[in-house]
C-alpha cells in the first residue's frame, strides 16, 4: 500500500499509544482541569468522570485547559457540551482554553467556539 493509499485513520489521530493526562487546580474563581494527550472515544470516559465530579462536588466555574491536547474528536466535543449544559443549569460557567492549531480547528469547524467560550489563553 502506497502512502497515497494509506487508511485515512493514519491522519486522524497521532501515532503511538493513546494517552490522556489530567490534573486539577483550584483557583479563587474557578477550577482548572488541565488536559493533555488525546481526547477521543478511547479516553473520553476518564475526562467525563473528572468533569462529572467537578459538576457534582464543585461550586465555581470550570475551565478546561486543552493546550496540551494533540487530538480531539466528536466524543470529546460531546462531553464538553454536556458539561456546559449541566453547569449552566447550576448557574455556573464552563470555558475552554485551546491554542490555535488543529485542535482549535475542530471547535471552529463544529461552530462551537462561542458556545463553549473557547479562548487561547488561560484567564488571569
């Protein structure tokens, strides 16, 4: 199989093992969930559980920092949209930090930049 005949999946996600790194940091005004690696069907369960815990037990706004993410798919977008809906019902906000590049482009193509309050830098 030549390079031109390679499966499309080769370009859809990074090569190598699937990784997801999560960390949480409390600020006075919000909780920052820092995410690294890939947010896709294989890892979204862990991210969803982390966000669910914050929605249930937290009290402030939630900032999901995706600057360390290499890949995101529709499953990741679904988790973020669901979190936004749940937080809004509780009078809380969700925003997403995403640097310009391929991951940001996914939000742009899905027309979710405004809906998910996507910004390029972590707010002060």
